[in-house]
């Protein structure tokens, strides 16, 4: 049996950026302000405050990434409360919470969440015709994984 969930026309988008990528994400969001206004936005810590100021619209603000915001976003993905993750992460600098970052990316992939980690991919995601309508996402079936014997 294939499990799925429906993404509404108004998508729920999480926006996350490492410190060295915050300016890039804010610039991208301002450039796409009109399109983003059609969707619900959530963000971690400082990124959420900056987005709210620059976009002049409410953003659901979670904890700072290193203080649990990455886990909050991951939990929202696993619970089906987010549809898209735009995460401008810095591949050139180690983060004190690298394990959290890796876990967040793993959760996004595990639950077939739409994911963009750079501006080019975020542009393609946001301008895709699939963003304009409802969309059905197929959820992987992990029942066999959950039944496995642990030694």
C-alpha cells in the first residue's frame, strides 16, 4: 500500500540558514517576496526575525538551530506539518551542531520533503508549476524497517 499526503496550494515552507548564509537567504526571500506571500513560513531563531522584518509579514519563529530549532523543523517534517525545507547551509565551515544539521537533512529525505540547499535549487522549487497547485507526495513505507530484528 502506498502512503501519501496532500500538499495544498498554500505550502508550508521552513526557511533555515547558517550564519554565513543568512544574507543569501534573506536576499533570496526578498527577491521572491510576492511568491512567498502565498505560503506559510516558518524559520529558526534569528533567521525568522530577519525574514519577518524584511518581508513585513508574520513568520512562525522556532528556536535557534543549535538550541533545538533544527530538531523542531525535523519534527514538523516527520509529523507532516511542513511541505518544503529551504536550508541554505554552509558547506565550507564546520558547525558546532553538525550532527543536528545532518539529522535534519536525513529526516527531510526520509519523509520525501521538498528540499533545497542552495539558491539555484530554491529558485527551481519556488518557480515550479507544481508549487501553484495541490500536490500529492508519496511517503516511503518504513513498516519492514520497523519490523526488523535487532541483534
